[in-house]
């Protein structure tokens, strides 16, 4: 069974850090582009960060210098390190694995990140 399972979300104070994990199972993610999206209440889901199979990374302007995406193919896992968190980073964060060409395309169930004092 193909699955992406996110973990590491939670409640953090402004200025704090969290590390999200996205564990893939049922397929080998090394050939996939891995992406993190987020969706804030009442807003559309937006791309936050992406990493290709050859470890090229891209970031939304809003998180450049603040978030870092990485992957460990041996663990079939992608990560999102989030530093200096702000209340506006509050959202559900979703992991996506998409093969070059667009298919297969897998989604996780999301993990809640809340930044609040």
C-alpha cells in the first residue's frame, strides 16, 4: 500500500523550530520529486519547498532562508526544517511525492503546525 505519512507538527512559540518528516512506504521515493505544501485556514494550498531526485531545491519566497528541505533516500523520507517560525506559518503541512512527468503523484494526510504564544 502506497503511503506518505507526515509527522513532527505541533504547537510552537514564535521564533521556535520544528522539523517535519515525510515517510514513504509502498514505493521507492528516490526517483520522485518531493514537495511540501501548506494550507492555512480559508486559504488555498501553496507550495512551500521542493527537492528533486538529484537534490536540487526550490523554495517559496516567503520561506527562503527560514525553511530547509532535505531527503534521505536510504530512509525513504523527506524532511522540512522550519526555523524562526512566525504565526503566519500556521497551517496544515502536506507532503507530496510526484514522479517526473506528473504520475504517480502521492499525497500525505497532512500535519498541523501552529505557531502561537
